[in-house]
C-alpha cells in the first residue's frame, strides 16, 4: 500500500499526470493519421525529455507509444488503412463492420479490447519486472553477453521473410556501435581522425533520421495521402464491453499471448497479433466469418497488440535490454539521468518504479475514456494533408537532432540516416535491427571481452555457467528451428 501511495503522489502530486495526458493525446492523434508512426514522433520528442525529470520524460514517451496503438484502430476500421503497422489485422474485420453501418460498434470493440489488453500488460509489468530484476543479480559478464546475443538473434528471426536483411542490418548497427574511442585500449576505432566521431554514432540522431525524417520523405512524396474522407456510422458506444464479455476466452488468451510475446526481443506486437488472430479463428464456432466482420477478430487483434505495451518494459527494467527501437529510446532517457536498469533501480528509486506503474494504469484509463467520447472529433484529424505533416516532421526532426548537443554534426548524421531509412523503406528492408545493433552490439562486445578476460580467453566460461549455457542453448535452438522451418517451406513449394 505504501508503494501505491508513493506512486499516486508521484503522478498526481508532481505533475506527472500532465505528461501522461499530453503523451496520450499526441499518441492517439499520431495513431489516427495513416502514414505516421509513433517511433518517428517519439524520436522527435526524445531530445526534449532529456531536460525533464526522468519519470516525466519516460511517461511522456510511453503515452505516445500506448496512445498510438489505441488510435491506430480508427483509420483501420473506418478507412481500411491501419494508422499504425500493428493495426493491420484490425482492418480484416473492422472495416467490413464499418461498411455494414457498424463503425461505432467496431470502434467500441477495439477500444475496450485495447483497454483490457493494456491493463493486463501493466499488471504483468508490476509482477514480472521486480522478480526478474532479482534474477539479474545472478548475471555476470558471460550472462549479459549471451542475453544480448539472444536479443539480437530474436530480432533477426522475428523478421521471418526478411531475416537475411535483418541480420545484415544488425551487423551494420554493431559496426556503427563500435565507432569512437575504445576505452579498453584508449584507441580510436573507425573515426578516420574526425573529431565529431570520437564519441561514436549518437543514438538520438540515428533514431530521428531512420524513423522520423525518412517517414517525412514518404509523406511528402505520396499523393494518395493528401486527404481522407471518413464516415462514422451506427450506434453502440459501449457495445464493446458486451462483446468482450461474450468473447472473454479469446480476450484472455490474446492478452496472455501479448504479454509473453512482449518479453521476447524483436517479436512484440506483430508476433502476438498474428498468433492471437490465428488461434481465435481456429477455435471459433464460425471461422468463416473472420475477414468479413467477426467481432472476435477485432478482440484478438486489439487485445494482443496492446498487451505488449507494458510487458515490453520488463526486459528493459530488469536487465537493461531493449526489446525494440522504442525501448532503446527509453533506455537513452535512463542513461542521461544515470538510472541503471536492474535491481538497483528498484531499490534506489522506488518512487520512479511505483510512479511508472500508476502512470501506466492512469494512461490506459484516460485513453479509453477519451476515445469513447471524442472519436467523432478525432476522425477529422485524418483529413490533414500528408505533405504538410511530412514537411513539419522533417523540420522538427532536423531541429531535434541538433538540439541534443547543439552540434550541426548531429543534424547532418540524422539527415544521412534519413536518406538510408527512406531507401530501406522503399526496398522493404527493416530499419529496427540497425538501432538494436547500435544499442546491443556494444553491450555484447564489451561483455564478451570482459568474460573472456576473466577466463583468460577460454570460451568454456559460457558453458560452465548454467544461466549463460541456458541462454546460449536457447539461441542455438532458435536458429535451428528457424532453419528447419524454412527448409520445410521450400520442400512444400517444391
């Protein structure tokens, strides 16, 4: 009870509630506009959070993150265009319902399912993160090296058809992460005597370029994104509650899948949504209705992707390992304020942890109520011209990259990454692995070096230590299972 009271005081007594509200409003708005992604907006806001109190900055970014996942259902249902990538499956059944004049009902189902998944996700964070942070006390250099390796492998395998491209991008990210001064030998690595590279490739400009400014190019060059016409028909603002109770087994299964998938680096919303939707159809009494306006389809899709939003924080808080690019941004906020994820964070900053829990609960409640009563006004946002938004994002991204250290080199790095990101988008090459390689690569290399230093260069240290061996075994098995599944697919095609 003391922790709850402490968290309530942090959120409502220190003004953090405003970060929750502002972040959620921005997130819902971003999710409502097809073509925009929360990663880009979070990247632009990231430099601003460095000057804020840690809890204020983190909750602002999480508000954008969570709000966008809710808001993405609006254009998915009304326009057959997902507002965020994870709302793709919502279009399968949401849009057919809207065509039948049940747009309000479909949105109510999406909001209620998202709320249920979000609350389950926060509860998983409350229970799992402290426990796993205690497990982290058993980790040494060998264990952290294997955990970073497992995270990078999961990211690659999660891209499935683009696994080779993802592996290449992980490698590129690791290379970029090695640039700068090697403190072990006090020597320069790939700096080419350029002073602006001595500190390495900065994360924030790279993120802004890859996710925000590259998306600006897409919006500016896309004619079809200039304007949208939407209709909001039907009645049933609270019908989602009845539908959720009618499909409670699907909702619970999808929420649990979302929580588990959120714990796995690189899998996240896409994996949980795919499995949840597939299982919902498989166990449905009327599987033929899926894709034609099945209520259970919307429940499975929206519950699963929102059940990831808080559980994805567990690896970050417990081990300091970001599960995706968005969590890598949050990690940079921790680093700026000298907050070290792991057991020390829970013991040294209990006010931060308890405040984070309360803020996430409040965020889900606020977004649900806001969308339930304000959707009619929110849909008008979708009529904003895409080219105008793209130009605004480009300018804000350039200024955001410069404002981190007030160096033009950072702005030009962001500009360079924006071109790379745009080329990657045009060729369907995943950009997320670059950021995770940039973050996890140095962790893996440094921890490997430390572990081998302790063992006098003997690789047996990774086999002699049970946790390291377990992580290494899971990594190898994951690769073998992936290769075996690909071989079976080729055999079927042949």
